[in-house]
C-alpha cells in the first residue's frame, strides 16, 4: 500500500472515530464536564490500565528523575510481568499440549516459551558473561538489563 493509500485509510479511521465520539457525546450533558474533571484525583488514574504507569512516570519526574530511568522502570516492570506470564504458561504446558491441535499455534507457543527461558537465563547470568561480550553491548541496554534483572534475583528480605 502506497503513502497516498495509507493516508486515505488513516483519514477514514480518523473520520469514523470522530463520528463515533459525536454519536456518544450527543446524548451527554457536558455542562458538568469541568466539575467532573476537576473532581478526579490523580490517584484514581492508577486503576486504569495505563494510568498507573502515567502516575508512576509523573511522580518520578516530579522528584527530579531523568527520563531514561523513569521510562525504563515502567518498561522493566512490564518485562518482568511478561516473564511471569511465560512461567505460568510453562507450568501449564502439559495441559496445553493436550488442548492445542493446530501445530503452527503449538510451535508459536513453544517458541515464545523458549525465547522467554533463554532471556531469563541470559538476564540471570549477565554478571558471568565474558567481559569482551559485555563490552560490545551498549551501556543503555546493560542498564536496562540490570533493572529487569534486579527483581528476578531478589531474595527474601530484599537483598540480591
């Protein structure tokens, strides 16, 4: 699809979205909108799917943290959650093998689990890698890997 066609598709999506919003808002009383928006407290946003991340970023930035560690902490949290989901999938794999009959779907599941296992092993053994290999990895990636690695290797009591 060429650039003009993509632009047209994007424009159509935009127009449809505006139309849906107009239909939804047509029956609403907007006179109380300002009062409703002012009544929302920032901690109420934390229950929304992306609201907690936004609040965490906002609070860290307010304390003077730089952008990279702030965003990295949120992404690292999501990576650790993804690894936990892969661990749950790995534990349920014997049951899953009996239920999935599509071989391509089964291959995709096994590939994701293998990637998660190798990634977890790589993170856990990062301090044992040869220095010449670690020297090739960009420092920002190493910082992020250490940020993700910390919760994985934390023992009871909070020390690594």
